[in-house]
C-alpha cells in the first residue's frame, strides 16, 4: 500500500511502522487510504467539507487514536477540518502529524484545522509532529490551527514538534480553559535555510482556578525567520505562564511577542522570553573533548530541543 | 511670583522650593515665567514652535538643569518641544516633570516632546515626575514623548514616576543606542479610579556592545487600566532586557506586551513580565503586627514602588 518514502514519512510523524490497533485514519495525498473505528472511538468522514469527526465515548481510558497525514505529490493544496468530541471522564492520546515529501516544482501545502471539545474530568494528550523531506524546488507548507475548548476539571497537554524540513508554517493555537482545568503546550521548532515559522497562541483562562503553561524552545539557523506570539488572558482566578527560549545562529532572525492581560484581580500571569546565541564556553568545553565546532553545536541544539 | 498651589506643584515634580542655581526654565500655564542659563548650559526659546533648546557644552560635569512645567488653570492644552544637545564628555542631570492642578470643568493637557542628542562619553541622568491634584471635573492629561539618540560610550538613565493624580497618559519612549552605550529606564506607575496609562518603549540596540535595561513597576487600583509595551530590537552585538512587574487590585486591568527581536546573531535579549495581586501571606503578616488591611496594602505598595 505505501511505498518506502511514504512509510518513512508515516513513521517520522506518528512513530507507526504498521497499521495501529484501535481507531485511526491515515490520509495520503488528500485521500483517506485507511480508516478504522474502535468500540469507544468512532471516526467518520465529514459530509460538508474535507475532514473527519472523531467521537470518543465518555469513560474511554488509555486508548490512542492516530490520524497522520502524508503527502508525496507536489502541487497539492488542502485544507482539512478535524473535530474531536471527547466525552467526560476520558484519558486518551491523539497522535496527529503531517509529513510532506516534495521532489517537484510545485508547492505542497497542508492546512489542518483541529477543534477539540474536551468533556469534564477528561485528560487528553495530543502529539503533533511536522516533518518535511525531498529536494524539489516546490515548497513544503503547513499551517495547523488548533482550537481547544475545555470543560471543568479537564487537562490537555499538547506537544508539537517541527525539526527542519518545512519551508513555511503559520501555527495558530487557541484555547479556552474552564474551571479547574489545565492546558499545557510544549513546542519545539528548528528552522534553517530561508524557512519561515510563526507560532501564535491565544489562551483565555475563563474558569476559576484555570491554568495554562506555554513552553516554546526554538532554534533559528541560516537565514530563517521565526515569530513567537503568545497571548494569555486571565479572566478569572487563574495561573498563566509562557516562556520562549530561542537560540539564534548565522543570519537568522527571531521575534518574541508575548502578551499577558489580567482582566481579573486574581489572575496570576507571567511570561519570560530569552533570545541568544549558543554560549561560547559550552562550545569550547565540548570541542576540548574532541568534537568539531559543528558537532559541538549540534549536540547543544539536540540537548536544547530534547 | 508663585501661589501656594503652584509652589506645591513645583516641589512635587522637581523637589524645588526656591529658584535653583544654574540653568533652569520654569513654565507656568503655557508661559516661561523664569529662565536662566549657566556658563555651560544655554537655554533658549524656540522660534518656530513652543519649547526650548538646551545646549550643554562639551565637558560639562556635575551640573543640574531644571525644566519643570506646572499648570493650575483648567482648559489648557499645550504641546511643547524641548531639544537637548549634550556635548561630548559631559556628566549632567536633567530634572523635568509636570504638575497639573485642575479645579475646573475643562481638561488640562500637557504634551511634551523631549529629544536628547547625547555626545560621546557623556553621562546623563534624566528625572521626570508627573503629578496631578485638584478636585475639578476637568481631566489631567499628560502625554510625554522622549526620544534619545546616543553616540558612542554614552550612558543615560531615565527615572520616570507617576504616582496617582493623572487621568490619562500615553508615554512614548524611543531610544537609539550607539556603540558601547547604555540606556537604562526605570518607570514607576500607580493608577486608580478610572485612570488610563499606556507606556510604549522602543529601543534599537544599533551599536556594537550596546545595552539597554527597561524596568517597570506598576500598580493598578480600582477600575484603572494600564498597558505596558516594550520593544527591544537587537541590531548588533548587544544586551537587552525588559521587565514589567505589576500589582493588580480591585477591578483594574493590566496588559503587558513586550517584544524582543534579534536581528543579529550576537543579540542577547530577555524579557520578563509578571502580573499578580498582593500575596495574602504578606498582608496577614503585616496585619498581625497591628496594621489594618488598608494600611498593610499601602505599606506593600509603597515598598514595591520605592
């Protein structure tokens, strides 16, 4: 079914070497090539637009749902809507991710709009890896939008990773956090060449004792450009924190523009950001152990993004 | 010459009880009522618009120049341009500041545009206090703009203070920092009632080994609103840091929107911001020493803004 390039993309973005057990939807070049529901997780195709609905029954525990997207044809532009309805009292993991291999002249673009409705007392882990390969002139473009609406006592942890390979990305994440609920976002990003990446977070801490933590680690190499925007609005008694740590190299360019806004006297909001180059002493130390400058740099970057 | 209200305003914003020695310009209700130059500092009226030129001779050391503005008539709106030409190798202090007493129905507004050209190896301390009093319906409005252009090896420290009394302020500060030069800004702000305050900083670290540190401490009480914006652009090998610490009380509203942008791989840029209420334990501790809740709050706020 999948050729070697496609298998490689699938593994890179989802960790899958084979069909997974349980519920999944595998999308290749704008078509679902395989789909399965489980007794607790129903995946159905949307009738009105491109995309799927994922309905997770209340009380579903320890299940994993895979919905990877792979593209290896140049010239595809797609916009896909995936909606996740997660019942009360769940504990589930969702593995999304997109891999694009482009050897052609035309650009390939995947725009995914993922909306999560998370029920009371539910816990969701959401993993999203972006990966690009291929030596065509055509660009690999991904614009993911993630919208999260969290009911009471819920917990969501998002881990998003884009290490190399994507020419242009604009990532939008919007969260509305209910009473006693927590939204954690961990983002890792490495750009190089002429790549462009923008991450734009907006979190509304609406519920009493709501909490959010946005942690971004970024490396910009060569002539790449990155923009990090994180807005946290405290609309109730809440804790919000964002941090952006970035390493700048070569002729790259990084901006960090966080915003915290306290609309309630019991909002506690903090942000931190730091942009700098790799410390000279760190490089020298590793080079004194026998590494070349390039190897030492790579080791530091890998540690930073781990 | 000055009545008691005017004397009080003058002392509040400049610390002056009498005519100072040296160079000064005292402005009352849109007119210079007294002006003096010293052998090193020449103050002259502008011909083309409202305002003065302050020319400080190279090598001037340990001199203080006072240019306070006071207003106690309602209904005045003025826009004043003051330009400071500071020669090389100086070490001077400039005391600006504006006090408005408004007992009338019409608003009183002072907009001051101060531009500093700081010569090589020069050190400037700039103090700016804003103060308002009077129980009229008319608003007390101040919109100061400060533009700083710093040549090599220069150092400027700005201290701006606005504790109560100003209904509306939009403060703009722009700095361009040359080679081996340092710009430090310390801002203290307390708003209450329906007051509005916006601080907007933009610093371009253009010179090699340039440095800037922007430190803001803010308290917002009642229904007041504050916006803090600090943009630091690293365009060379440089260090930039901004921090905004804010206490929110009652139904106030505070936003902090810093931006750091590294346009050079040897830019080191950091920002931090925190908004929160007074810690409960601190209040309880002071109250256990016999203070009322209000007294305890005031003591904490005074310490925070000191």
